[in-house]
């Protein structure tokens, strides 16, 4: 491989959220254990990003900074090249992250008590954005059959007659689905029929496994495109969440103005000089690094899948279609969700994201972050194998 996806990174003492969380959960963690929970990567950054940021530091002032024309061009070009998604520079609204962006959207486009539809199990800040702002959480659970998840269109049609906002996850976190174009079209027909406002979180849209294709929801239908917000960022793709920059794509002028006004009402404009430049660099110069990264993730997911099929077939870890997060079904162990969490932490020394945080129908599941050197994944599976054999 051209890039380094094998060197282990010790992030202890760097303020990494998942590393700090690991030590908070277990103070006597064995040497060499790497947490595989929060969705950032355990890989070194591409050299072009580091070198580009160093050059930028030598010539720039880190004062209040806004989007440059060259930054906007990099975003427009990336969307077209990577996703055949044609946007205009004026459609881009920058925020400090995806989560504050959909918090802002819900606050600005709904009233307290309004119903917001989600499709669980789903990314846990979705719940917070609704519950913390006194909106009504309306669940349209995904349908699971043999580890494969699909949308319950009939239920969504019923729910969307009274609840006019859908907070959608595409690709889906945590179940790893990349929605097919025909699935999105079917969903779009219901959205249009019932005049639903669409909030589409597509932060993982660059992380698609071989053989699959992500379709940006906004490209499905012009009427849909004019009544929705698309949430994107370079943060998952290139592991730069700490740069605090997302690109929110809003075609409709009035919707965009209202969204921007909401940011102003909470003084939430991003001024991240390094974030703007980091995004510009990775979109212009680091696509080959991303392609290799996806190859490593694909290798790791196959490793996890084969481990369970060969050694513990009662536990299911289906191959994912997108994201770098694999959804694993441990319900066959007969443990309740708190016992499962204790088993993972104290017996297997595995620090994952517990399924229950993604909703009631996530209990008994675990989400593993695959964006780590393959040897790290192998070691984690070896610890799990030993713990499972002792449990049995």
C-alpha cells in the first residue's frame, strides 16, 4: 500500500474522547488495548494534509476566518467528482459539526411538541436533538431480517401524515446500510405525498464498500431537493472531526436563510481557519488516501465477519455496505444489555459502542469501529474469543 495504515497510534493523554472514556470505564486497562468505539479513526493522517497545514501555518494568521472561494470550489468539485452531486457555492453553509447543524435545523423548522420521525436503531444524537429541544420523537423502526435492515414504508407513510419532519441517516449508522436508489425513490414518493421536510445526514457518504454506491438523496428528485437539507462533512472520511467543520448543503434560498439565521441566533458560526484549509486540502489532494482507507476497512469487516462465522456462529456480524462501523448481534448469549456491557469491558477488554445507546431495539448489539490497523482488530477478536470460551 502507498499509505501507512499499519502503525499503531497511542492517543493516551491527547484528549481523545474514546481513549479517555476507555480509562474512565476501566482504570487497569491492559497495555496495548485500543478503544473501538467513538467514530474516529486510529490511522495517521495523509502526509499531504500535514504538509499542507504546516505550509498554511507559516503564511497565515489564525484569526476569525470564513470560507474562501478556493475552499468552496473544493467542496463543489468533490461533490461532483465523488458523488455526481452538482451544487452551487451559495448552497454551502458551514457549521462546526453535523450534530449542531441538525440541532439547529430542528430548532428552526419545528416547534416544541412537533413530531420528528427517525428510523431506529440510529445514531444516538438524533434522540438528543429531538428530546433535548422538547420535540416529540416518533420512531419508524427499521425492519431486520437475518441481520439485514430495510425501511418500513407502510409505517412511514402512516406516521408522516401527522409528523412532518424526517431525520434520516444515509448511509445508516449503526446498521451499515447504503440505501439503494430505488429505496430512496420509494421513500421520496411518500415524503412528497405527505409534504415531509427532509433532514438527511450523509456524513459517511464517502465511506462506501466495494460493490456499493451511495446516492445523495438530494439528487433523487427536484421537488425533494427544494424541501430538504443535506448534511455533509470531510470529518469521517479523512478523520478530521477535531477541525470542527461541516458543509451543509441547502438549495432552497428561503430554507438556507432561515437556517443561517438560526446559527446567528446562537452565535454558532464557525471561524476555524485550519478547518477550512484542512477540508480544501483533503478534497483536492487526498482522495487516493481515502480509497486505500476503504480497502483497509473492507479487510477488517471481513475479518470480523469470518471470525464469528468460524468460531462463534451463534453471534452475527453481517458485512456492512458503508461507514466504518460494524453492527454485531450478541443476543444469543442470553445476557441483558448491562451484563453484555460488563462482559465486554471487564472480561474481553473490548471498548465498543453499546447497542442500547442507539435505541431500544439496539439492546443486545455492539457497534465496533473498524477504522484501525488490522492487527488491532485481530487482537481485539483474540481477547473476545478467549472471553467467549470462558463464558461458555
